[in-house]
C-alpha cells in the first residue's frame, strides 16, 4: 500500500498486481461520510471512472480538487482489495451565526459587511483567518493598529457551529512625532501647520488630526508640494514619507524627507500658440506673475485658467494651455512659456457627486468652474477641485473622468466629510484685562449649506463680551458674503478714566471679492453706548458724557491681502482702508477713516521681519463733537511699553485719559526661533512708535497734551498655546511725556492683526 496526498491517500493493491505497478484497476467508486453533500457532487470532482485504470497522479489531482471545494475538513482516497475506490470525507461544519464580542468603536453591521463567512455558509479555518485579516484591516483604517482578533467556535447539533470573533480594539494609534529632514528654509512648526497629520497633544482630544492615516500621509505630500511650489521652489520634491509603528502598535513616528531645491525668480514669460487665429500678444495682460517675482505655481495655474477663459470668450472652446518651465539653476531664474494647443473636443455630460452625507450637493457644485454641457477643460477641473478643498469641509476630494461616448465624459466627484464644527474654551491672564475665561462654539458648515455660525463669550476682571455671528457665503446664489453680528460689551475704565462703558448692538454686512487678493465689505451698524458709574473725582469732560447714546453708522472696508499665510505670514503685504459715516438716525454724527499696512520679509532661515503702520481719523459734523466711546486710544495692546490709554490728552487734575480724534501707530518687529518650536514658542524684538491727537472740544488749560511721537522698544515671546495665542512682551519707553503712564510687562491672551 502506498500513501499519497493531503489526508490519507492509500492504494491497496490486489494480490495479482505488482506493488511496483504504475496503474491500478478500479472496478467501482464508493463515497463514505456524507451528511449534507450529495454523492454526485463528490464524484463530479473525482477524475476516476468505474472499470478503468488509474494512476497516482489522477488520484492526487482528485484529492486536491475535493479540498479546493472548501466543503470538506478531511479527505482520504483508498483502493481496497476488491478494487473499489473508497472516498472518505469529513464535511466542514455549517456556520449557524456570526457574532462579535468587544467591538465598541465599530458596530456589528459594519463588521458583518466586511467578513466573508455568514450564516448557512461553509465553515473552514482558512476562511476564518481571511476574515480575521479583514477585521484587522478595518480597524487599521480607523487608526487602531493594536487590535487583536481571536476567533472562537461553539459546536451545535447537525454539524453546525457558532463563530465568535473576540475583539480587543486597543487604543487609537496616534502620531507621536513628525520629523522633517532636508528642510532648510522652513522650520518644523511652519511645515507642521501645512500638513494634515499632527503630533499628538492633550488638547487635540476632539480632533482626528493626530490619528495616523496612510491616505492622509499621502495627501500631506501633496500639501507640502503646493506649499513649496507657491514660494518659488520649483524643484521641490518629497523624497520619501515613512511611517514607523512603535513596538506596542500604539503610536507612529512620521518622517518626511524633503529636497527643497533652489528657489527661482521669474526672468521672462512668453505665450506661444499653435492656433493660427490666436495672437499671443493680446493675452499678455492675463499673466499673474511679473518678471522679478518669486516663482509661484499657484499663480501659474491661475494664469492658465485666465488664458483658457479668455480664449473661450473669443470662441476657442477646445484649447489646452500647457505651462513650460525653463530653469536656469546657476542664476536661480526661470522662464515660463505658456503653450496654447488644440484640445480634444469633449463635453462634460454629468457631474456626479458622492460621499457627501451632510453637505448639500449645491455647496459643492457652486465651487465648480465647469458645468454640465461645457467643453471639457483640465485647467477648470483642477481649479474646481482646489475650490472644493479650500472649503475645508472634506478630508479628501477626488475627481475622476468616466468616458461616455466619442465626445462626452462624466466627472465623478468623491468626497470624504470631516468635522466642521469646534468648541473652544480658553483660560488665561492678561495684564490689561486680568484673569479671563472665554468659551465659544463655531460651525463652519451649518446645516450642510456652507453657512458659518458662531457663538462665544468672554469674561475677565475688567470686561465682558458676548457675540453671535452668522455668515451666508452665497447670498442670493451669488458670490456675496452676507451676515450679521449681535454683540454686548461691558468694560471697566475706572483705573484709566473713572468710568464704566457698555455697548449693545448689531451689524449687517455684505462682502465680495474682486480678485483673490482684493475684497470689499459694506456694513450697517446700530448700537447703544452707555457711559456709567462716573466717579466723583472724574474729569468734567467724562462727567458731561454720562448717559446713553445711539450710534447708527454705515461703513465699508476694502482689503488687499498678498500675504503668503493668514495665520503665520512670512512674506507679502496687507493693506486695508475703511471709513464710516454716522448720522443716519441716532445721536452720533461723525466721519471716521482707518487704514492699515503690513509688510513681511524673510530675512534668513526662520527669521521674519515685519513693518506695520496704522492710522485713524474721526471728526464730528453738524455741530456734534466726537464722544468718548468713539475716540482713539493707544497703549496696552498697541504701543507696547505704555499702559492702556497711556498716552494722549489727560485731565491735569484727575489724570483721566480722554482719548484722541486721530492716531498713528507704527513699528518694526523681528520674529525668530528660540529652540522651543516643539511647543510653539517664538521670540521677537520690536520698536513701536505712536502719536495720538487731541479731541476737538477740550480746553488746553485743563488738559496735558502733546502730539509728539512716543517711542518704545523691547522684546517678547509668542506662544501658540492650546487655548489660543498668548503674547508676553517687555516694552521700555524711550521717548515719552512726564504724564504718560507706562507698563513694562504685558501679558495678552488672544490674537490681533
């Protein structure tokens, strides 16, 4: 007898046949051990006929085929002394039910949809192991790499089993550390702000940014590429992005190896056209970059869009504008050539959107620069994707193309939604306002319609403020930002001017963009100001204003913002000009003008130089003076080194600050690393200059006043803390008047431009 194969493949030889014979005669075939499977099913997998000669290879192949069905736990083939091939099988059990135990984070329904085994299916060990791997993969996708799955079975009657997956979900695998290698011009904090993957911190308990996700890491590479290409590094590339799992499978270390390459300036730009009827000279005005600018890939793409749009207006619907870079590495210059080519004649049939369970389709569609029926345009599709990503409602945005016929294609838009609301609580201390507590709730995609709603309140030792704000980004189905604000503020000015002040009111606003950098907003404000609790020893100028006054004003602000970042600018500039007119009802009548200018430079690696200037002027008309609540003050938040309302006109006898009708505040500041980038702390040094004008209705015999410049210098620290921005400054007055009130140390909680 010879043994072969998987279970026990036995060949019993007849006495008349030699033990070394290559073939065996089989007179009949018999199947033993069946419970549910029909004999014909078994025989259909066996390559043996009755009254035939068979060899070992045929029997071995039959054995393998029977195992491959998954129906049997054990199979043996044996030719007995009567030349009968006996096929003995042990059937696999049938799954009675599939259960999960220990799964708190993922529900049974989700896990059942992933596993292959189901009630009434055939149980096998190999299938169970496949399902274990599927479950582990599901948990990995949710960020749990330490999950353990242990399958167990409970035997039932009629060869049935209950299959139970015992699950220990384990903790979320967080990102313990993010390393950047090869970054010379931007530090760790700069790049950490760019990517979605954040280092684990206690204050990110409500955020998923610290949870490792392989797809998020891949998107980080694209975000880094955009960041550098926008700033002139045309050769930038991410050499590698590696995620190392800790031995306990509870955390990751992400390492991005970067090659920044050289930074390029634009030397020359040209437009070439392969279309005879297109004159390139007519389109030079649509170039976003100027010669001498740092290369900016984002502006190159905007130029491609602008050229495509203008060509479309002139009747060239099917064009393909391709930018070509000619780099001069030694000099750090780049020439940009925009090639206008004939494009394929394809139209967009349908735009299909999926994955948005909360956000309305219209919120996504209105960000598209291409519509159903338009000529297919790669540039506009790229812009559409960028617009949808910039909404910041989605963790992932994919746009793919599905051809329909010879000249039509569908755009398939797949998005993955993320949390768009957040709750913030802040506790701190300010030398200006004392101990303070602030709490607020903000939803940036209210009702899934792209609206922004925020409610917040702050209480400190000397002030209280309450605010409700709502913004509709597409008012009247146009690119108009409409909204309203409701506010209530109470402030204690007893130390500076011997009175308390409160303001209650609301504001309606409407804003729009002329370009990506140029925007304007108009507003109507109605508020009630009250001067109360005027001290007995207060200045007569303050006592005269005790009471309530209604302020009804209309205003506008125009902004030109060319900063590289709104949050942490390092290059570019910001300009704004606004004016308000009060007198459309109410008690106040004044004209007010305000202007701001900020310029940012990168001096060296990680050093940022800022120049700034602010100016304001207010004057009454119709015989009305400007009241105390509308005047300017300098010091504290502005003009470091001086106390709140520390400079300007002051009552000679009571020393109360009386504010001014005009002000100028300017200065220079250098921000630099101090080795605490890991916790978000940077150092700075500054020089501030300020002047404050005298109110029109003051008698110079009663007040001390000088419009001469005050100057201070000092140093400080900025901490981007879990509770918001915290500023610590030490300011030392250099030029001041004897009656000015100074403040060397200043601790401020909050963010100001």
